[in-house]
């Protein structure tokens, strides 16, 4: 099955700086890559996603890049704010074959005011 | 937007008892729902895929006789943890896909915190 690795496991940045989280996946058939933000004890919230037919997607301060050849994708958060502090998970999925999500191990992001 | 609910939000039970968790899609129909388990400070681990009207598909290492899944309607899936033991204590989260949605997005429930004494 699909194996998703995520780095780093913890990340601390100063407010206003950028944060980058990286994920790799093993199954070349994966073609959908969402990113979720999860606060303690709450449900994961989708923040951005990307499909394999594009290499980059941006939504205000958040961007995701995808390198299909290398099988890795990254989340970029610019101008970080304290409310960005949370655990972030990447996931990989294959469309039209069950659409199961396989999650990375998570990154605990702390934005220091 | 799509809303998924779970009930109960918290449950404490004695070892050896069974616990049922409900997952409902409130404003859309879900032919497929997914069940995840999340231990403290760990990732979401997919347990099983629940398809309406058919048997669930379990991930490797998940005991289907211990974690019974029933997806009897397009808006409801249930997970029953049978003969629960302390090691089953965890945060259980469901998600659902809108059958009309050609994309992959899953909508997550708020989770159920299970504590087995």
C-alpha cells in the first residue's frame, strides 16, 4: 500500500517567517494530495489540496508544490501568524480506486509571537 | 458546506464491553465513509472503508471481527468496538465522500474519544 513520510515532525518559526513541510509518497499512482490542519482534540480541516495534473497551487498565504517524478510534495506557509500553530498532515490518495487517504506522520508547527 | 457528525463525542466503558460509534453525513449522501484511529500525538491511521450496502474493506492489521462496520444507509455508518480493552482507547474519526463529488475530498467528523477502563 501507499507509504507517506512527512518531515519535520516539529517546526518552530518566528511570527512573520515562512514554514515549509515536506512529504514523500511511494505509490506513483497517487494523484490527489490534500493537506490538513488539526487542532488538539478536533477534526482535521482541509487547508489546500493539489492534483497530479498541476505542479503548484496557491491560496493566499498557503501554497503547495508537487514533484511527480520525485514523488514529493510540500506545503509552504508565508507570513506565519500565531493562529497557524497546529498539527499539519499531508495525505496521498488514488482517485477512482477507493479514494482512501494515507496520512503522513504529522508536523507540529509552533509560531512564536 | 458538507457536514459530518459523530456520536458520541466521548465514551468511557469497562473492559470487555462493546461500544458503538455513529457517523452521519447531515447534508449530503455518502456512498463511501472511512474510519480512522488516532493515538495521542500520532497520525490518522485508516482502519476501514465503509461502502453503503456492501461489506467494509479493512486495512491490513485491523481485525474485522473486533471492529464491526455497518453502512446501512447513504447517510449513516457505524463502528462497533467489540470486547473493548484498554489498548483500544483512542480517538476515532470518520470521514465521508459526497457521491456527487468527482473529486476526492473527504469531510471529517468531529471524532469520538474512547476510553476503556
